[in-house]
C-alpha cells in the first residue's frame, strides 16, 4: 500500500495540492529563483517528524547501492589526447559515490509516493516554467537515492537530465556542501572556457548551498556545473533524486547507466540517442 503523501509534505507551508493565491505564491518564488540562479530551495518541504521514516527506508536499501570509485571528467567521457591538458574534457577528478537504483523503491516507498503523487509533478513543472516535461522513463533512475560515506564527494559534473529535483534526507557530520555555477552552458554552447574557469577555482562563478534534511531542491543541472564537497564523519549522507525530462520515453545512455547503477537494461539500448540537444552529456 502506497503511503499518503499529505502526511509527509508540509502542505500548510507549501499548499501545492490546491489551487489559489498561496500555491501561486510558492510557484512564483520558486520560478524566480530558478530563472535567476538556476536553483530553488524549499526549506522544510518534508516535515521534520517524518524524516526518521525516510532515513529508515534509505538504511534498508543502502545495501543495494552501486558503489563506483573512478576518475571522471565533468561529462563522464573518455580522455581526448587531441586536446590541451587544460581543456575540461581532459580534467579528471576522483569520484567515489553510490546510487541506489529506482527498482528498489516500490509501492511501499515514501520517496516513490512523493514522485508519483498527482500534485507533485505539476508543481515542479510550473516552478521550472517548462512546457515540455515528463517523468523519466528509465526504470533504474526515475527515483533514486544517492548515498555517500566519509571521504566521498561528487566532483564537478553536468547532469544527464535537464531537470533534477532532490530531497535532502540525512547529512554527513561535516562537509557535503552543494556548489554550482548556474547556466554555465546552453543546449547549443558547451562554453568550455567558462567550465575551465570554474575548474580552476573562479569563486565569482560559484554558488554554495548547505541543504538541510527535509529541503527540496529544484535544479537545472544539465546546464549548471555542480559538485558536492567531500564528507567527514561516520554518518552517511542520503539524498533522494526525482528525475524529469523534456521528451517522453527518455532513458540514460547505456554507458552512463553502467557507470551510475552498475547495470544496463535492454531499454537503454533501444532508446539510446533520443536526446534533442547535442551536448557531450
């Protein structure tokens, strides 16, 4: 039996389930943030008293996380020895992270209940101001949990999906700040020069967020370079990721699915190349 989402979301503060001026105000504030800095944060979106249940869900599924320790550039592509060493495609960083694939979050999952709640996707779409907006069709990746341990971080990268919605569930004891450079590239311009400036540490291009458990983040991660700083302490960091795309039926590229989830399904080969932009990834 799927949980009742209204028991978990603070609908007094964020009345996204009922039309009216209050809902319109929440959407207007979120959209303004997305348009100006590529990211909106709804503090305390999930009620604090409900977080232990969601943490317990993450604890139960953590064993299924696919851990991957490697070196990667911001695009998850192979090295290009025909380019200068300073080029972003040749800038590789240690990545140590883990994702619990979506097929471990079934009908009894609070996280899946939020994603599939009829009022959630329309709210996110309006906050983003997007006309074309669909749930991610990838059976491994529509609702996932990122878990990270001490020493782990997620180096500078762009997302595969245009729109990423995350729920902070549990922070590490120290570290784990979210750093990003909004709208650093466009669907038609990689802006390698700007990416190189961020990788070189240009603070004028970087925003820093400290997300707390229960905060919902709406983010255009395909165009904004971002990372999570390294963690310290014994406590795991849990973040749920709800994914949406601009075309129906889209899934991850086979190589990306293998990297992030440790598996490739037939659907990844069947639907490879459906993306509408020409970005590297």
